[in-house]
C-alpha cells in the first residue's frame, strides 16, 4: 500500500510492504515538491496490523498539519509503481 499527502510545497509518502523475509516494513519519505530536500525512514513493524496503526497515526498527523491525501494505491498498480520509482530515488541520496 502506498499513501501520499501534499501541501502546496511539501509531501509525505508512506509505503507498507513485506520484505523478502516476510517482515512488514513501514517506509516514510518526506520533502519539498520539486526538490531533492527531504528524507527517508524505514521501520520494522511487528505485524501488518501495527503498520496499519502507524498509517492511521500518520493520517491524523498530516491532516492536522494541513496536508491533503492525493494518492492511496496498491503497490502493483501503475500509480504505485511510479511512486515506488520516486521512493527508490530517495534511497540513493
């Protein structure tokens, strides 16, 4: 699952996925739209339910900061694949 929030200048993107060992990973990327300023953090969740709880928390936080949800898709959708390409670019910074 991939969820993205934006303001006029900033974005936050969350990706929940399983790694090759079956562990659930909660990845969060953030930054300024159109620049390379930002960051990327990965957290290991004990369960998928915990990762979804973190996503609910993130949704509340971003709404309180004035961010609007602009994307919520499955990883394997075309939109999800494009979001993953953008996320992978941050991994190399």
